[in-house]
C-alpha cells in the first residue's frame, strides 16, 4: 500500500466550498483503480489536510495528479498555498 499526505494552508475558499470540493474529490478518487481510502482533516486556522491510500504506487501517482487538477479547477490556484507532501510505501499498518 502507498500513501500521500497533503496539507493545504491559508485557504481563501470558504469552509463550505472546501468541504464540498473535498467530498466531490473523494468520490472521484474512489473510482480509480487501487483505491483504498481517502481522508480529509480540518487542521484549524483555515488549513486542511488529506490522506490518500492506494494499493500501488502507480495508482497513487494517478490520484495525486487528479487531486492537483481538481483543487486547481475547483478552488483556483490562488485558493491555497502549495501543499506539503509526504508520499511513500506504507511499512506498518494495523486496522482500517
């Protein structure tokens, strides 16, 4: 399994717009091959975090590209700072 973790800070989109966009993105990602789960976090202070988990690296890379386009298209490039990203193979997991 592989994961990507994004943190978007200083969102200029309203919380309602961001929540709506993230929920739509979750539906789109769930239709991709290799999908396991997608989580969104309210980080407070106008920031949002996301965690995507996919079966393989190629599926995760596709999801990351889709998410980048989705955020740009739905919220506009000025709506958020560049996300911090950690990505890699999951080496330990329990539950989920």
